[in-house]
C-alpha cells in the first residue's frame, strides 16, 4: 500500500517534521510520484534537502509536494513501496531510477573542440570529462566565456557524455573570466563521485587508497585506486574502484 494520509506542500515548513525514522515520497506539480526515500531521521534529511536545494540530485528539484510516514522498518517499507510502484507502472519512480553511466571517452568526431570565437579554433580537443577539465585549465578565459554563453559545455556533457545531472550543474554557473574557470574546474573535479547503491544519492569518498595484485609473467601488477564511501543520506557504507592501471614491479 502506498503512503497514505495528507499530502504536504514542499517548503521551509518541512524542516519541522518529526525527528523520527520513516519513509517519504516526493510529487511534482501535477502530483505525480517522482521519488520514494527513507531516513533514520526525517527532519534531518528534509533540512538537508532544503538547505542544499537538492544540489546532489537535480531530479528531485521537481518536488512540489510530499508525504511521509513514521516507521522503524524504513528500509523494508521503502522496498515494498518501490516494488508496488514498479509492479503497477512497469518502472521505478523517475528519481529512483539508476543514472545512466556516463561515457568515459569518445571518438574525435564527438570530441569537444575549443574556439575563442566563431571561426577562431584553438586547436584544443577534449575526448573525456578529465580531458575537458585539463583543457579548461589552459585555454584563454575568452574561450570559456564563448562556450559557456552558447551552452556548449552543458550540451556536450548531456548529449555526448550522457551525464544530465552534471550538465545541469554546469549550466547553472554564472561567472566570467577567471572566476568562470575556477567554478568549472571545481565542478568537474568530482569525478570520484559515486552513487549509493541503496538510496541513489551522490557521494564523495571518505578516503581513497591504492592496492596492487600479484605480478604477471611480464612483471606487471594491476593497481587499483579504491574509494571508501559512507552515504550522507542513508548511512550505507560501500566502495568503488576509481581507477585501474598497470605498474611495473621494480
């Protein structure tokens, strides 16, 4: 059974929900359900959402109404609600769906070519998010302003790299000159962000470390960079492999 009872308008008053464990549901302006979540402290998570304006998950910015339910078995209750919704609609609520995995690198035909103005190419090309960040660090600020004004950065990230959330964040930057460069670099540096497998919230690692396997017959080891995460929304601990590379045993 779906969350019953009163539907509330999403706003500052949501900060005063009970400090109790429970589940909650967000609805858009047409009262379509877009997200089902859980928390060990409803007031804490609602306050976080209000103070950050859903900065870690732009999909939830469409929330206009909400319902909530107090329960000590919040994880089981959330899973039942999601299963019920999926059985009825054939899919999960919009903001509960796993994000599409962004492309790591593209062919030259799809690359980002930097210009200083129309008809003024800079001979600088990015084929990945990391490459884009590197080039943003060296091209003239006039080039950054040119592409930002046209929406080129956000369009390329959304369409080519298939990362709509990052594209929206980039689109919202409203700076010029070196401040624009700084904001772009800061936004693009979080390539180690990982999605919580339990509640789909974006998180940055609490710590990272490297580990290497046994050497192969050529004297090479596979070195992994591991990120340790603890979800700031639901508290789940998880790990993610951030990088892999072969190293030579000395």
